[in-house]
C-alpha cells in the first residue's frame, strides 16, 4: 500500500533526475529521456522530443540512440522522413554491433532505400544480425537463401534460418517453414510438422497461413474447418481465401449454395488483386439477373453486411 501510494512521487523524482542529467549533457540520460518520449513512458508520447534527445545521445556515440534515431528517420516520426539519414544512423549503430540496426541496414540495401540496391551487402548485414539472434534478420536471411538473392539459392540454408525465426514465433517464417516441410524443400518432407507450423501461424492471425490451412482442410474433405479458416483469412482481405470461399458458395460445399454471395466474394478477390478470380466471377455473372449482380456488388463493397449474411446462410 505504501509503495503504491508513493510510486508516482518516486517516478516524478526519477524523471526529474534523468532530465537534469540529460540537460547537463549525460549521454545515457539523454538516451533514457528520449526513450520516455518515444514510447510515452511516464510522459506524453512526443516523437519530436524523442528525436531531439536521441540526436544529442547519438551524437555522443550511444549505440541504442543511433539505432533509434535511424528508425525515426526511416518512418518520419518526429523528423522529416529521410532514407539517407536513416541509413546513416543505422549504419553507425550497425557497424558497432547493434543487431536491430544491422537488420535495418540489410533491409535498406535489399530494397534500395537510402543506398543503392545491393543484395550481397543485404545478405552480409542480415547474416550479422541473424547470428546475434535477431528474429526479423533470421527470417530475412532465410528468404534471401530461399529466393537466391545475393547468393546461390539454397533451400537447406533457407530452412535453417527460417526455422529459427519460426520457433521464436515469427508468423511469416512459420508459414514459409510449413510450406517447405510440405514440399520437402531443404528438409525431409513432414506433413504433420508442416501442419503444426501452419496452425501456429494461422492462430496468430497470419492470413496467408489461414488460407493455406483452409486448402489443406478442404483437400482432406474437412469442409467445415476449411470454411472457418477461409473465412478468417477472407475477413482480412486475403485474395486466395476470398476465391476459395467463393467456390464453396458457388458449389454449395458445406454451405447452402448461393451464387450472389459467391459473386460478391469473387468481386472482392478481384478488387484485392486476384486476376484469376475474374473468369470465375464473370462466369457466375451469366447466371445472375441484373438486380442480383447489383446486390452482389453491393455486398462486395459492404463487407460487414456480407459477413453478416454469411453467418445466416450456413
């Protein structure tokens, strides 16, 4: 009780102490003060103030401040967005071993942001960060090996790094690892383990994994489960899930056949960029009246109404 009552006073005292040290030029205090503004810790979040204090600390050589300042420039938080500045500060921190900055530099080289695109340099920086256990770098490095970017394609190495990220909970890595296990790419084929990774990713909300899981369930004729996973992914706008769900309503697979709903789902898939959905949508359209097509298009542009209709047409 005593500690709870006086905690705000203690925090206020510590904040004032940190501020005083920061104002007097203490680099570590400047970095702490910047973090408080950056993340809204005990003060109102203020990216501009965060950038000011990170700059002071970064200029004095605080690695974490250099990395954080790079991030603010990358995303234009508290400063004008500037890829060149982001690269400059990330590079300072990365050269001194900061894993987050190393991954960020790798990403900037890969995408050609703030520096000329260079897959080999991207690979080098991803490797440095991945070796330190940086989860995003492990995923990025795995993707580079998987796609043969900056190095000869190597599924075995791709799987090695992707699995490390997947086991730490990286949802995209989990989905890729699952696909590789299903195909036996870089690893012995193991459909049971693949399903485990797909489930982990899907349960964390990754739409592509949810859609793939739906495909697997449908192949196994577990139509109700397939529909559930397609629906989860479709509500996030996943094109393939919208098309698969549309087919279920087109053919009445575990649901009452409804071509208006099917057309609406394919229309949404087309809007989300699935060009393969065009032909099926247009084929369905031939079986609908003008008023039915208009109703389907209205549903496609009013997803909330569409999902409510789906709940009532099982």
